[in-house]
């Protein structure tokens, strides 16, 4: 039996889905229902036009390309610099410089379907696989070598692992699989021992996991192995000893099946759940769920302008208000907690001026200002780098006589003119809105005179940059001057 649900329209795009555990009474006093509905309408105000920031994700050109038919499935950072990613071709990569460069640490030559990765410190970590019999791998040396430790699991051994979550320095939780289950794996010994068990009643698959602490956690998935079922959320308050099962949303006419894809909690109370579809025959909007009470109740949000056959997969929020979701052709961004959405121009090998991968698999928030996204490619988001431009203010000095740009805005090329009075070290960089240097036009000592440089709107590796605001920063013997230019595509 499914839990009783009430649906109340709030703000034009959000439906209340008040959920009760299967074991509890399906009836709710009307006064309580009215209060909860009012709270949800406050959380999701009437839909208005929102102001969205300019393009803010950076494609990392030295990151591994998963290939046209494959995906990087998961990415994990232990700090702002050190991270790992895995893909469905059984490869593991590591970066020590925020994703600027990557080294391959493992290649299973396609033998394992890697889906999840997590580290407890810089040396010890685990990879989860959806390949039966080879579902859990461990490293004790930062990824230099990996060992299949599936045989270490006691109890019920899953057919696969789809997600891993680390709590503190000793507790690791995992779940799976996407084809059968769900199972719940626990290690309270820093990975030395593992115990598995089946969980759920209606749930038949598990796709993602989240724990706020060692006791309270959620697992999401679906009610059908063949995908023609409903999304499900399982909730525990005792570290996985017992679980409550809930159906957070119901399918609309024309959608043959759906399931919970991924969870993102920017705070212990506020969380989001992406919903994936099978056969969206009526071209329904993609949808997601939002909770403001740590997963006890969920509200349905339609992601307007995101209409794709398979709904949403990846989801990631860096704050309670700002986040992204996508995975099947369209990526959408919100800056007001899901009340409004805007579609992003997709990035691909044919459209390099886009912002995020068309086949987005996972978004990992390192903290409230830095995030990474993977699919075929790897992208980085860093709000902190915006401050780099703020610190480069114009300085009135006699070393720089002229600094002008024409045309501005421009589409193909623009010219930068400047003159200096005496021999000096001259550096002319192009910055994007994140404060990243995307091109260096001059870096040499020059004699007195007038000069003109041309920029063609391309980055350091020759790829087309996205439309937006860029900054020319001219530095002459330590003095600096800044000009703004707009690139139109």
C-alpha cells in the first residue's frame, strides 16, 4: 500500500506532496494540512522572472574525455585541490590541482561498470561498481593501487553499488543497485569490515544515498526493476537499522515510469531529489522534489523549459537557493530554490561555447562556492575566482598612456590598443567572469611605443569561448589597468 498524499498547487509550479511512512496512519488533521500548505507556499512564492548570473562553469580542457558513448559517473574531492573521478569504462583518474590536470590511476579495460567513488581521507577511498561479483574496490595509498574487496562484505551482498557516502573518519555507507535491490552497506570500522542487508518494501532499485550524520540518512530509487514504476525514498534515523519507505510523487499521464535519481542536500534541512523518466510520451516537464524538513515531506517542482524523454539525472546545489539539474540533453539552473529555472546552452565537442555537458551524470559540491560536474567532460564552478577580477583595479600611472578596445561588443575579433613611455615588462591577459585567465596575449619586455593586439574570442587551447563579459587586464611593471569587453556569439 502506498502512503496517502495530498496535492496542493502552490506558486503556480509546485505541488505539495505530504508524505507519511507506510507504517503510519494515512489520515492527517485538516488544520495540520492547512498549516503545512501555507508553509510550502511561503517557501515557493508565485512564479516570477528571476535574474540569473552569466555563464559560470568552466570546461577543464586537460580532463579525460569519456567518449561519445560513455560517461564519467561520479566525482569526489577530499579538499579544494585533490579529487578523483570514475567512469563506466572502469577507469579511475586523480587530480591534485583542482582539475587542471588529471592522471589515470586504474584501467580495468571495460571489465567493471564503476558508478561511485568516495574517500575518507587523502589515502583511503572506495569505488562502487554495478558489475556483480566485483562491486567494491579499495585504495590505501591515494589511488596508486586498487583492490577488489567484495569478498570482505558479510551478510547480504548487493548485485551492485550505485552510491557511497562517508560520515566522519570511520563510518561509510553505500547502496545499490540500479537493477535490483535495494541493499544497504555499512562499515563502522573505516572500511576494515562491511555488512550488507536488503531494505525496503515496495522499493526494488537504489540509485543514490545521503546521510546528514551517522544516524539520519536517505536512499532513493524506484519501485520496479523494469523501470515502469514510481520514485521511492527510504529514510532512517538509526544508522540504517530500520527504514521508513515513502512515495514522494506520482506519475503524470504519459510518463510510463519514473524513479528517484539523485539527492542533493545543501543544508541538513533543505534537500532536492531529481526524478528520472522512462518514455515521456506526452512531453511533460521534467520534475524534481524539494524538502525543507530533512526529507520528511516533499514538494514537487516542475522544471519549466526542460522537456526531454528521460527527465532528470544529475542534480547539485551549492546553497539552498542555487543549483543545477540535467542529464538528458538540457541542463537547468535556479537561483531561488527552484521557483524559477533557466536552461543553459549545452557544451559539446561541436558547441564549445556552451556551459555544461549534455549528458550530465553527477554534480559534486566541494563547499558553498566550488563544484564539479561530470558527464562526457569535466567542468568546474568556482565563485571565489570572481574576486580575482575585483582585485585588479585600474591604476593611473604614466607608464600606460592609452588602453582602448574596438569593436566592443564583438563577434569575431577585437583590437586592443595601448602605448607605453619606457621599456617595461608587459603582460596582457584575458579573464572570464570567474577570474580565470582564459588567454594570455602578451607576456614580454617591450620598448616604448604604441601597440595593437587582436583577440579572436578563443581560449588558451584554441576553443571558442562562450558569449559573455570578459576583462582585459594590462600590467606594466606592476601597474595595472582593466577594460571590459563583451563577446557575442
